[in-house]
């Protein structure tokens, strides 16, 4: 037996998964633009709330009820229609475990969030990946057509990570009308706060829980609120669906510190909204600059941009990294770059200008002249 052989039996679909490798950590000289984190320091009031939270010898409140009540009030729903998890990814996992098992299918767009294929396989279900359109958008007509009687869930990511475009409310409503009403629809809105397109789907404002009992909206404090390191996200949806997610959750994984920081962030909403506005403006400046250089950049509505570098992806990522910019390459497909500090945006623009010049004239990452 070599060190690479499995010493025990592992479910084959799990053994076949690539082990999780985090995006590169940035050295002191470089900008980390690989995980869509918020470049701002935590707010002083959030740091104070963390300092004040004591009692780490005690388990946290299992259902984060203060935060649930607070979010419920804010969105005009009942506290049981909100579920808090250690990051919205953990809620996604809970919902998939609850809804889909061996023999079942889960439909989502591809390329989309890297976590989807693994979480579907871990649940024992079969991923059904529906290609994005050439401009990085969900093809909801094709997604509806991919639904069969084995489909237990459909995941919609708006804005789509890593390409950037939103799904419109009209497209989303049309999808719901096509789907059997007992199929769970997970609307992953991790970047909702950065959206400036008024046509975008808004799970919380418009879904009205009565009319759409099969839809669950997922949101997070990781991105716009800048709490990625604390792991706290939430779902809003039908109480009975969220009960199923509560059943598959690992108990007590949302810490008291996460809950306090999330509450303090909701108290500081206006400051955070101002930061989000600044990031969205930086994003728009970045996109405009890239397009002016000749890049074909899909609509960017999150806190990141997508360069469709195709076969040139690894080489392009290296060029950024040599310049101290840690970006997220998806081999053979493209590079996702988070909107970071203003100096980082300038640096991205200067490296991107030289990368696009070296792409062949007919490269798909280039705007057709
Ligand atoms: C970042 C992200 C999440 C959420 O992450 P958590 O930190 O687990 O809340 C969920 N979905 C998408 C598409 C993301 O990019």
C-alpha cells in the first residue's frame, strides 16, 4: 500500500471528488482577489460586539433565535420562516441532504458556484448541469427542460458566481411556472446586496411566501457584510422546508460570536450599504475599463468580474499573480477577479491590458471588433 492508496472503504462517489483546496492565500505584498471577500476592515461596532460576546464555555443558542427574529422582522416573515446556518453554503448542503438522495437529480447552471457539484454528490444525488449562455447567463428555458420526474431541486444563482450576470425576475417567474410545484427551488443570492440592475430577481422582496412555497432564498453575511471569517448565512422560505434543513444540520454550528456580529451588522446597516455602494462603483469602473481594453466582460452584478480566458486561463492567472494579484482561475474556462482595494483595481486594469493584447484576435474572451 502506498500513501496514495485508501486504507479503508470510502463511498466511490466521494473518493472520486477532488479534495477541497482553498484559493491561494495572499502574501503581505499581494492583493487577495480570489474569494470575493469584502476588502473593508470590519466595522468598529462589529469588533466591539465580538469583544463583548463572552461565555465561550457555553454552547450557543441552537437556532440563533435573536438573529432569526431580527431578520424575520426585517423581511416581514415569521421567525420560523428564517433559518440561520454557519454560512449559506451549509444551508445549501442541509437542503440538498433533505430533498435529494440516490436516484434523484439536482439541476443547476454550469459554470456556477464550485460548491454545487460536490454538495449534490455528497447527498448521493446526481448533478444535472445546464450550460450557461455564451454571455455567462443562466439559460432558464434549458434548465426547465432538464427537469424530469427524478428532479428534486433546482439551484439558481443570481448574480451567478463566477460569471456575474443576474437572473431577471421575469425569467425566474417563468421558470417557476414551468416547474412541478413539489420541486425545491433554491435561489442562491449570496451577492444580492451588490445588485444594481432593477430587473434582477429578489427572493425576499417579491417571492411572497404564500404563492411560492417551494422557493427558498439563501443569503449570507460573508460578502456584502464582510463577515466571511465568522461563517453566518440564512435562508428564508416555507417553515416546513426549513424544518427539514434544521433536521439535517449539524447542531450548534452557528456560534454566539457569529450571531452577535450579524446583529451588530444589521444595526450598522447604513454604513455597510455605503461600503457596498463603493464596491459596486469600483466594480463598474473595472468593467468599463476592461471593456475599453477589448475584453468581452459579462454583466457584472456581484463583487467580481469574469474574464473568459479559455485555454489561456492558467497563463493569464500567472501573469496576475506575478504582479501580486491572487485571482481565481478555472482551468480552460476563465478567471474570476474580486473587486478589492482601489489600488488593486488599478493594478488589475494594468495587467489585464497586457493580457488581452496577447490574446489571438478571434479569442472568445475578446470583444468582437
Ligand atoms: C460565497 C458564496 C456563498 C456563501 O458563502 P457562505 O460564506 O457559506 O455564506 C454562497 N453561494 C455563492 C454563489 C457564493 O459565491
